[in-house]
C-alpha cells in the first residue's frame, strides 16, 4: 500500500516538473538573436583628462564584410546549451559609432569644432566557452581622419580588445562595446595631441583645425584622398619549443616572431630563433651539440576569423654558421647553411598564449654533424 502511494506521489512530481524542464530547455534554445538598444547615457562613455577640443563625427564608413547586415556586431551564446545566435544593435553600427563618439568629443556651446570622419575596419563581439567559465570578447579597429587644411588630412589608426569572464557573460557584452569605443576614442585623442604640435602653423592653427559649421565642407572628398588603408595589426610572439628527431636527441628553440595581418584570418611575418640541439648522428658516428641562429618567415591561418581557437602554421627558417669537430687526430672546421621547414597545428588560449604541435624537416649543406633531420616539436608562445 505504501509502495502504491509512493508511486503516485512520484508520478505527480514527474508530471509536474517534466513540462517545466521542457519549457526551460525550449526557452533556452529558442532565442533567435540578441538585440540591444544603445544607452548613450552610460557612464562608460567618459573621457579622462580630455584636451581642449570640440569635435564632431561627420561621416562613418562601415568597411566590414558583414554577411548578417550592418546592424550585426557578432555572435552571442544563449540558453542551457550555449546556442550561438546573432548579436545585433537596433540601428546601423556606423550610426552608433557616430553618435557615441560625437557625444564624448563635442561641446554643445562651441560654434567651432573639428570635423572627423571614421572608417570601421573591425567591430566584433563574440563569446568563448572554457572548461569552467565563459569569456566575452570585443575587438575593434577604427580609423579616425581629420583635416589639417582644405586638401590635407591626418589618419590615426586605433585598436582595442576588451574581455570579461564568468559563468554567463552575455549580459555584460554591451558594456564591453562601450569600453572598446571609449578606448579607441582615447587613443585618437592621444594621437591628436601628439600630432597637433607638428601640424599647427603659427597663428593660423585655430582656423586650420576648427571649422565653422556655416562653411563646413561635407568632407566627401576625403574618400578620394584615402588610399584604401590596409590594417597593419601587428602581433608579436615570444616563446620556447622542444624538439626531437632522427639525429637530434633533444633540442630547444627560443623564438621571436612578428605577424602582420594579411586578412581577417591570415597573418605572416619575419622573426628570429636561437636553437640548441644535442645530436647523435648514427650514420657518421658523431655526437655533439649544435647551436644556431636563424632567420624565420612564418604564415599562420586561424580557422576562426576572430583569430582565436585553432590555427595552422607554416614556417621556413634559414640557418648558417660554422661547426668544429674534433676527430682526435685532427680538428675540422666547416661552414654550413640550409633551410628548415616547419608545420604545426596550434590553439590560441584567450588570445594570450599559443600551444603548438608540429613537425620539422631540415637540410644543412656542409655539416657533417647534422646534415639532415626529421622530427617533431612542441611549443608554447605568448603575445607581447
């Protein structure tokens, strides 16, 4: 009898909670997008130590190749299963940038002001999921353009990367956007202050940099004066790797590598390495240590256009130097030179550290100790 009563109560609980659980799951998974309405009164839109400058953004050009439209900023993760949905703003991004930066730079009572054009090269929000938490990320590249005369302009490239972390970061993404725009605006003001002394000309400085709104040029001519600016978003890395192969018993390599952004996924550049090999050449019955300084060119392709997560790397090193071999009855000194090919699969961790697993093939002409080798490598690198 007690068993029957227990079963009835159990069934009542199950039938009560199953619909609730199902509704939670469906609500969590059913959101099709996240759309925000900008809060232009946010305290995050604040310039510290603002110079004496009144400026107004006249025109904003959105250079992004955004397939989801000019109101999309990126991707958010919602619901119990972190469903990826578009993260939008309820007006064009260009209009949002124009209003927010003008608010920070303008002085309402000034009849004279500096006219500014802005080009948006990047304006991206995204989330990443770790083992125990989530991270929110906002990255932007804004080019500020202002006149120094009727036909001459200065361009200031600004970049920002804002991050947050927690169990659920979606609600905080909006604040990251505000912080990022403020960061770019502060960087513009820093560049403006530094350039001002170089480009102001005597007593005419005020009339060159400030324009009366009654005679304000539309600045449409600025587009023809700007040569399709490329993003030189430099990314420098340092790190160390361990390697081992047929002839190399073990080895270590110290690396400095610079990557210039070639497009949203691909970067390439030059670097330097200093390597140490402990060699056991079983073919020539030689053992010894091998030290070399190398020049390196490398390409890195990120699977994700946010330049985080997994990537592929390919590198070419040129090594040269002299080696000294003591055969007992004589000593031999020889010059060597040759290439090393490197391939690796890597993962970027929070846009701070990179872990790589790869292979290498080397051929050193003129070397008796290490004429060739094939092996594997493991490396850990950090952005600086």
